[in-house]
C-alpha cells in the first residue's frame, strides 16, 4: 500500500498541523484562514468538541419535534405555548 499524506500529517506537532491545514485551505480558491484559528481548534479538548456537537444535535432534535407537533395540530400547539 502506498504512503499517504495523512500518514505523515498525523505525526506532526499541532503548530505544523495548523500550518499545513492553512496551506491546504489556501489551495481552495485562495481562501486565507489564519494558522492561529486551526491551532486553536486542534488544541481543544475532546470533551469540548463533543459537547458542542451534542448541543447542536439536541437543538436540532428539539426544533424538529416542535415543528412536527405544530404541523400535527397547530391549534393545540399554540395553546400549549406560554
């Protein structure tokens, strides 16, 4: 099996990973994102990243549930809202 970019990338320190990602981002329509942004994202704890993901998922679930209830019975839905 051939060696891939990820094989070397995964062994880089955070600062070089961030620079590498910034370089790759620039290759897409010359989009400039500061290396510090990627460094901050890569330095976040796993719990913090998962917590943000779960929060977004929970908001989506609540919104979809409320939307379904409103479509099912708009009159009762609005009576139940304070």
